[in-house]
C-alpha cells in the first residue's frame, strides 16, 4: 500500500503565531472496514456501474444514430447523434472530475489530479482551523450551553430512581476499579506522609479553641460534665477503704486507730456529700468553675501564645507516635473495604446513601432556579476556560491526526462516504450534456 508523509511546513512568524506543528513521522491506519462500510462499498460499486451504464448507453446511441444519419440518411438521427455525443462528453468530463478527486485517472499522473491524497495535510489544517473558529469559540460554546440547560436536564434525569441507580452503579464500579488498581502499601505510605505533614503544618490551637467555644455556647459540654460528676461520685462511694488507708498512713503514729477511723469516716462523709451535691445540683459552684475554666481555656487556645505552643507540642507528640501514624495509614484499608462492599452489594448502606443523595440533588435541581443558574454558570466558565487555553491543542489533535493518516487509505475512506453522491454527478452530467447537445444542435439547424 502506498503511504505518504506529511510535508514539513514552516512555522508562522509573529507574536500571535501558534506553536510549530511537527511533521508526521509515520502513518497510522484509520481502522478496518466494518459491516456498515461493506454495505456502502456495495452501494458505491452499484452506483458506479449505473453511471458507467449511462456512458455506455450514450456511446451505443451515438454510433447507432451516426449510422442512421450517414448511411441511411435519416435527418432526425442527427438530433439523436448530437444529443448522445454531448452526453458522452459530459459523462467523460464528470468521470474525470470525480475520479481526479481521489486518484489519477487511468493511473496517469495528470497535474491537479489525485487531489485528496496530495492535499490531505492541507485539508486537515483547514478542518482544524474551521473547527477552532466556528465550533471552539467561547461565544458559541456559552450560547449552546445556555440553550441546552445542562443542570435542568441532569436534574430531571437523575431524579428518576432507575437513573440514580444506574449512576450509583457506575460510580461504585469506577471506585472499585480505582481501589483495586492502587497498591495498599503505596496508598498507606502516601496517607502517612501527606496526612501527618498536613496535621503538623496546620496549627491546632485556634481551631480547637473555636470549636470548644462553640460547644460551650451551645451547652453541649454539660452532658460530659454530668458524666464526669457521676463517675466521680461512684468512685468516691466505692473507695471508702482507700480513704481509711490514706488517713491511717498519713496520721501521726501516736494517734489511736479508732481516732484515725473516726477522722477517715468524717472525711469520707464530707467528700461523698460534696460529690453528691456536685452530681445533683446543676448550679453548683464547682460546675460554674468548670465552665469558667473551659471558657478561659478556649480563649487561651485562640490568643495565648504559650497555650497555643503547648497545644502544638501535644499535637506533635500524638501525631508523631508510631501507633497513630500506623492508624492513619490503616484508614485506607477501611475505605477500600467500604468501597468494595458497596460495589458488590446493591443494598449496601453506603451505596444507598449515594443513590439517595443523587435523587435529592436531582429533585433540588428541578425546583431550585438559583442552584441551576450557579451550576450552569460553573459549567459555562469551565468550558470557556478549556476553549480559551486549550483550543489550539484540540485543533492540533485534528491536524496532526489527519497528517499521520495514510493518504491512499484516507482517499478510499472519503470516497466510501461521499462517492455514491458523486456518481450522481456523472449521471447528471450525461443527462444534462445530452440535453445541452440536443439544444445546441437544434438551434444550429434552425439558424444555419
């Protein structure tokens, strides 16, 4: 098979000139002919036979009319002969024109023939420029997206349960493919490195103080204080023997034991009563003291340098601990297991949550004009960015791909797509030529 190489073209000069397009170094096939192409091939062959049949018919009519005119002396045969003669000329001229598009007629290298094989690269450049100017224009893209209404269509589509199930299945399949390809060791190492580094880079004091301040404002910490008070009272009530032992150990050696026991019992009763009051009195001074301490601590975490630095020290000690880093790395195993379970089980809770989220998003897109406007704006901005910054790369893909196509195969492919219609040019040329010849011969007979 004959192959051609794209000729080198000098890069245009000037500040706005696009980067130089390197010439194709090798040709690539366009792909095999499929069943649809075979049908087109048969149709093209049939149309060629029909067009050639018109030429043959015109030729036969010409010779018969010529015989009748010259030998038999029939005057009307001259009209038929002139018509057939002009039809032959028209058929041959159009055959030459159609054939010259794809190959050299009769394999004779006549100048300005085999136009498509010779001008393949120029056609690719023109096609790329045409697409870039008329289709990859930001104005055109934005206008098309505005008329399409992507968010509205997407919302209506995913608001249907079967479509949401389909999207969920595709997402889980894609996620399963990703987590299957990734190596656990690599992901865990990345998590341990990146997450630990990010935790060490971000100061923990101010955000922790802000969060604690919000908890105190909502009163959500009171349940924790209640739990601590309950546990403290239970601990005091269960450790009377320890109080007695501490008092006996700390008492002077000369005091009688019964005195130590009386002091220990009195001390235990006081401590237990105090713990009981703290446990059952929401307005106990100790509780208020705890609230004040926590409030001051939340403020110090946000503004006191010493407290912030101590919080950073504690954070580093915790984060840099080998067990904590290993726990962070093992989080990938949990995520991977969740994804694989969701991919295998249609009733998995994670999968159902994703499906429900898609349904909720679809319903909201159907009724929320503001959200649709935002999403359409984001899509238009993203498309505009791509067009502004990568239009040349897209058009270069077209031109370079065409430049690497095999010239002869390209010509065959194009002929297969449009050749049938071009054969009508040959047929019309025969008919129109015959009619024109008849008119010209008739006028000449009338005038002369």
